[in-house]
C-alpha cells in the first residue's frame, strides 16, 4: 500500500506508510536535484567533459549479462528476506530478462549520462517496471555490484580459456604422436646440441600449457568468491542472506570481509599473471615457428591460411600469426603491470581508481583467447619437413656427447672422454665430416677403447634411442608420454 507524496521540488516519492516526512518550507528554497541517479545532494550539473571522463559505460557494457545475473540473484534474495514483495521481485526479474534480450539484440541505447553499465541497466529497469526497479539497489552498492560482475565475467572467461588450452594441447598430442620418431636437432644457445625427436619437442610445449591450465584453474578458486552484500564498504543493515545469493550465482562462498570484498582486485591480477605466463610460453612457441619456417631452417611449413604475402616481394610467405602472438605477449605483460600499479598503495576500501581495472583485464582476456584460438586452429596443419630436420640433426656434431658416454661405458673417466671427443670433433671439422663418417682407425688413434660398435651410437637414431628413461626423448618414451597425457586431458 503506497501513497504518493508530492514534494514541492516537483519529484514524487512514495512511502509504504504514507507518513513520509519532509520539510516543505525548507525544500521550497532548494533548487531541484540534478538529473542523476545520485543527484539529490548536487546543485550544479556535472561538467560535460567530467561526465565523459568519469564514465565507464563505453567499456563496462561488456559486463551487462553478468550485471543482470547478479541483479536477479540480489532481487530474489531481497524477496526471500521480505524486503521485496513477490510481485516486485517478479517484475524486476522479468524486466531484467527483457533488458538482457534488448542488449543482446543491440536494441539498448547506452547513455554516457548514466555513467556505467550498472546505472544504465537500473535506469532502464525503472523505466520499464516502475517503482519496483527503484528498490533493486536496496542493500547493495555499485561497489559490491561491480566486483561481483567482474568475478562472474572472469569465471566464464577462464572456462573458455581453459577449453582453448585443452584444444591446443590436443592438437599437440596428435602431431607429437605422428612425429614421435622424427629426428631433429635439439638446441642450447641456439647451437645444435643433441638430437631429439620432434614429438619430444612438441610435448615440451604440451607440458608448459598443462601448467598454464593448472594456473588458471587454481586462480578460479579465488575468483569464485562473492562480494555482494559488502555494499559500499561496510555491509548493510538489512538482514541479507549472502549464502543464498552466493548459491544462486554459483559462487563458492561469500567474501569474508566487506572492505576487502569491494576493494581488492588481486584475483584479476592473478589472472593476468597466469595470462602473462601463458603468453610468454606462446611467444617462445611462436619464435620457434618463425625460425623453423624460415628457409634457413626449413623444419616446418605453416599453412597458407595462417600466413600472408608481401605487397612488394612476390616470393614472401610471412609467418604473421606466430609473429603477432609473439608481439601480443607485450600487451598482456603491460596489463599485468598496469593492474599491479593500479592497486599499489590504494587505501581501503573502494576508490574510483578501480574503474581502471576493466580495460587491461578485458584486453588480456581478448588477447589470450584470440592467441589461443589462432594456435589451436593452426597447429593441426603444421607440416614437418622430416628430411630437413634429420639433416640438421646430423650437422653440428650432435652425437658428441654420445661418443663421450660410449667411452665412459668402456671405462674412460668422463673428463678424459670429453677431451678425446673434442679432438674427434676437431678432426671432423678439419676433414669436413660428421663423427659417424670418421673411420674406426681414426677414432682408435684418439682412444684405443673405441670398437666397431661405436657407429651404432653415433647416429642420431642411436642417440635418441639411448635416452629412453622417464622424460627422455626416445620415440617409445614420447609415445608413452602422449598416451598418458591423452588419458589425463579433459574433454575440451
Ligand atoms: N564504474 C565503477 C567501476 O567500474 C562502478 C563502481 C562505482 N562506484 C562508485 N562508488 N563510484 O568501478
């Protein structure tokens, strides 16, 4: 039962009891409040530049589905505790549903005067459902609302990112299996070091991505905590049921401290740190793809669909996708530093600084999602040039360590064996041949322990086959690693 109370300043208010008190004489002397949801205490309108400068709606409208999700849960909770009547709650829920539809159809007129996603949606709700809309904000603030929105958003995005990592990992497993026995040079200092299998190299990428996936999953534990109920900073005097709201929204639990809940963004920083590590990994992967696809290496061919040509040099096929991903790592690292700097030294609780969290966070999500998508789409079409890889593995005396190990097994102390092999390499350099092309006599002149069986270990195949311990590069170990990984990899 509501009675409209007309105030002298021209705005009508309603009170439940009708005994709404106001001071007409004093109000008569006051100017009208400015036209803002928070306009009551203001006498001057907001400067037009300041209005645009402080608004976040241009970028935070991305949070709309989560804002609506949060508002629906909040309204249901308010109904449960008797603050909203059933009819009011129904009107709010229905109105918000319609607004969600309008937004997804592009039929929502975002207004800078309404500052942010929260006030745009609330104002539209009130337009649609009247007074019930004005009650939605009972017991909450934009401070706990925005923190909730970002967490809901990030929770969804982490799910999508994890799925893309799984897709990329699946693609790596497929090639690693097909190339388990493909010989390539392994490098240290970008100099040929020892032969490895291409499958083993690809499984190194798989491992990095497995840790990245784990980091995102772990971060999710701290993202999935509900700020709602913290209100502006100190909580609310209404008998809210936070456990119920948290349950409706699928949060693990309500945040334990209201000041912390509205002010901290460490979960976003943690996400961006995990994203930075992922991008660092992708940048290394990218760099190898760029090198390997150059004619000097010629180890792989990238699919045409993922490369571009040159406007002047007709022969060019440029590895744009890995190059771009390598470059994009920079903006994600930048976002991490931006978010850390944004939070550094901020006094409790909410400060407007926090509005600056969104663009770096959104950009990080977009960059990571796009980079993963490009990689997951491209990797299945990588073609390995087995001959070129094998040829390169035979260059650079990559089996020198195998020869030293051979001598050790024949009773030569490792340091002496190292020196003997150094001399053998020098001999090879002088006669421009590989260790396996030196004659038995030449090798025996360097060390009399050398026998005919030495040639089996001097080939790259012999070298990789010998490394058949757990974590080694031998083809059967790679196949085993692929099998184990496949069994553990969740469906994407
Ligand atoms: N647009 C604001 C943000 O993104 C929402 C919270 C505003 N709160 C406030 N007290 N001004 O942080």
